[in-house]
């Protein structure tokens, strides 16, 4: 008893965390490589930590084992929210070779992720379109994202925009996707008059789905670059800008016009999907991870367009993010993990899985082969949208990813308040900015 | 003489030896985590790196941050639903069941009312979020009886989210209170009731003069357990509203969880946990004192 008490008292005297082995920045970077690493020929068991409900990672590892029989995978799966909460602990105590990553800033600050710069050099990832890797780059110390060393890699990258129900669109005489924001407004007004729900969206619980239309409106009213600066925590960046205020006011107009479901504050993501697939809702602000699903559930009935600009012919932007995977700083098989990540982007079979199972555009060089896609499908239009975004340099990360907690603790409650008439557009942006400043500072 | 002293001191040590296993568990799993929480609350820590000393700053934030303070206020409001409703309703139901104690109906009623205690809270939360959804059974019934005007997404609106969570809690805790009070009533000497009836007392008089005073201790247990459940609520809120919409149903338990695991502000989370612990003790002790049996 005395020993136990003494032990706990001794532990209580030191600062929390000082007893942990603290990985250093030096340990997390790979040694210089002369040639591209491989998985060798000896049996290797890769430790994986993947997200439940996204079969792409499992499909890719199965195919990799088929092509490289000496490599097998020991996979643990969790919900994304659980991964988000566990990530630092798992990476510190039991680093996986391959792991689905949440927002990486805090992980890099604690030196928990392998620096992938050397791999990028020998595999030639640095010759891919730079926008693909931008969101996974971090300046030294993890202060600013979007520049510096590479700390994660995508299995593919997603594209967001507006899905629409073609049958309902025909009812209100909408034959082509809206070309401007005013066209979109007009279509919504017509739908409302016809007794249809103009927008299918979720905003319940801890996931404020109105962040999708809000960020689309922000990109419609203003340029994408300042929004990215804010997400990447560039010093002095603010979300409280005049064009973002216009966007938030526009969203409020949609709310007041009754374009969202009356119970939107109690609707979660799964409910939104099932209602949209049942034909409740003309438009839905969402991403191409649902393309395959919608092609299967409502074949031929769903269209997709990028958020139209405020002025005709203006530049377009969209939230587009890689499905990020990383390697633990102290992972045993980092070389093999990097080999796998390169294979995902360059192997023809892997790229096909990326599109068919993942529904999104594969990573890799701009001229890499694309698998054949059936004409007239949603998948075809979401992949085509990617080309337009690349042309307009309009790729944005999600405003929900600016810090680890900004979505659940700031965007969501503020957007729910906006719906309930308890928050103004000005107040919303000021409140989010204040939370952002306090979270970036840390506590 | 010498031998006697020796034996006495030896048996004293033997006593401690018997207590040791339980004490060791208590120290390791209760005292130590509590001490560590207090220690963490004085630091600024992200849970991984080395923490920095922060003094009482975290406590200042708990009382000055309107969001954190609102969560504490919400927990206090929940006491009405988690404590007052189950105890009052439980008394009425227990008194009714006692009157029909011999019939089979009493057995059925007891089982039905205790059922919510058996169901896991998570399942109860999910069931109720269906019942209370905009197309759920509650709204269907309201529409059926002509009250369509007041139908709404009960868990999704600012004015109704917290009371709706409270209703779920009341439903869960009603069974526990009823059963405890019923057990207490069965201990009361039937001769007391007989005497009262001979004196011409009605059912109400019997209840106020005999049942209530005899149940003092049981009521004390009910109030303590339910008040603690209200202040430390987590599961029901986490499942049904996650604190939303816009923090309208945020409670300290959920806030601590968010702070520690999603915001990674372990220091502030620990400070709020310490404040919550003190609040629970501050509420529970007076209840214990007020309802303890003075006769013994």
C-alpha cells in the first residue's frame, strides 16, 4: 500500500507527459534513400489502422497481397470519430505502418508522423500536380499547413459539389445545371413553389452539414485562396471577411426561405442520404464518395454540378481532399508502407479500385491511365468536375479541418444556431474566428 | 502479560492485511485517478507532449467561459426531470401498486415500470430519438389527436431539446425510484394503516401521515441517486443530441469528453471534472443529512 501510494505520489509530482518517450523531429524523418524502397521478398506483416465503412483501403490491401504474396496486412478498423480521438495515443504507443489520418497538424506538432519527403523524392511524387499533396504538407513544427514537408499521402482525392435529383428537376423545368448562383436560387424558389424540398442537407448532432453549402457559397462569392490560408493556419488569416459575410447572409436567406427541411437540425448524415434517395430533396451538397452509391441506388436519376459562381463565367472552386493515410514515426515497416502508397497511385489495377470502390479520382501523375467509366453516371460527372477545378486552381480543403475541434465545437453549434434564428451571419463568423484563434493558440 | 500484548498487536496487523486487497484497488482505481485529475487540472496539456504549469487558469476558464458555465446550468435544470419527476411520480405509482399488491396487475405494472432500468442507456437513447423525431410516434400521436400545430423535431429545436432529453431521463429513472419506494412501503407495519383507518383517515391522510414519513430514507436514496445522475449525465445526451442544437443541451459530462478527446485540452477538461465532482458532493451531502434517520 505504501509502495503504491508512494508510486502514485511520485508520478503526481512530475509534469504530465514528461514520462512519455517523446519522439523527436529527427526520428520521424526517413534516412536519405539512394533508390526506391521495396517490400523485399521476406514475409512482412503490415499493421494497418483503417476507417470503418470505407471498403477502399481493404480492397487495395487485398490486391496488394495478391501482387506481393510476401506482404500481408493485420488490420484494425474504427469509426472516423474514434480514430480522431485515438490517433495521438495509438501513434505514440503502438505506431501502425499505415493509418487513416484525421487532421494532421497536432500529430506533426508532436512528431508522431513519418516525414515522407525522402520517399516523395525517390518515387517522384514531387512531380505530380502539387495541389494533390498541398493539404498534407506541414511547415516545420506543424505550425502552418499547405507548405513544407510531406507527412501523409492520399489513396485518392475527393471532389464536392451539388448533386441533384433529375426527376424532380424535370418537374420544375430545370434541364441544365444552373450556370450562376442566381440560376440556382431561381431553381430553389421554383422547387419550393412546387411543394418540393429544395435542399436535402444534414445539420444534427455534432456534425453541422450546413458547412457544405456555406463553404460552397464562400467560394462562389470570393476566391478560394484566402479560405485555404485560414484552413492552413497561416498567421493573420481570418474567416471573417466581407465576401464570407455575403456568403453567410446568402445561406441565412436560404434558411429563412424554408429551402432546408424544417427539422434539419435533427437530421444526421445517414438520414439525409436515405431521404434524398427516396426522392425527398432536389439538391444535396455532398461529395463524390457517394457517386458509386448513388449510381447503384438511383441509376440515371442523379446529376452532379460544381457550385456555380456568383457571376456568369466566374472561376469555380470546390472542397477537394485526399483520403489521407500516414505512416507512424516509429513504424517498423515504413519502407513497405511507402511502397504501398506509391503502388496505389501508379498501378493500373490499384487506380481502377480507387475509382470503382472509392468513387474518387486516383492520386498520381496527371497523365496516368484512367479506368473506363460508364457514360452518363454520376461518377463520370464528378471525375470531370475535377478537371475543371484543376483548371481554375479552385481546390480547397474543408473549413471543418482548420483545427481538430473547430467542426464539432464551433461550426456545428453556430450553424445550428443560425438555423434556429439564435445567431446572425456577422455573429457566426466572429464567433468561429474567436474559437479558431483560441484553438490555434492551444490550451 | 507480555504475551497478551503481543497477540493484540499481531491481530491488529492481521486486520490491516484483510483490508489490503480492497484498499489497494481503491487507491489505484479511485484515489489515484482522482489525484491525477486534480493535478492535470493545474496544467495546460494536449495529452501527448510535456505539459506546462497553468495554475488556476483552467478553473478561471470554467467559470468565465459562457459555454462551459451554461453546461453546468443545464445539468442543474436537468435535476427537475431526472429527480423531481421520477420521485414524485414514483411515489404516486408505488402507492397505487401497493393498494393492488395482491393482483396480477401489480406484477405486470412493476415489470413494465422497471423495464427502462434493464435496457442499456444507449438503446434507450436511440429508441427515444426515433420516437421524438419529426416523423416519430410522438408527433404521429399529436397529429392524430389534432395537435398537428405543435409537432416538431423535439430533439432538434432550441427550446425543446433539453426538456426532451429530460423526459428520456425521467423515463429511465422512474422505474428505479418506483421499485425502491415500493420496497420501502412493504416494510411499513400494516397495523399503522389499520389504526389510521379506524380513526377515520382517508387514503390521502394515510399517505401524508404514514407513508411519506416512513419512506424518508428511501426518498433520500432516490433523490441522491437521481440528482447525481442528472449532474453527471452523459450517455443519454451523447446518443440523442450530442449537446446540440448549438449547445442547447450541452452538459458537463459531455463537455469534459469533448474538451479532453476532441479539443485535447486535458487541463481544462480536468478542471471542469473537478468542479463537477465538487458540485455533486455539494448536492449529495445536504440531501443525505436532511433525509437521514434521526431516530437511530
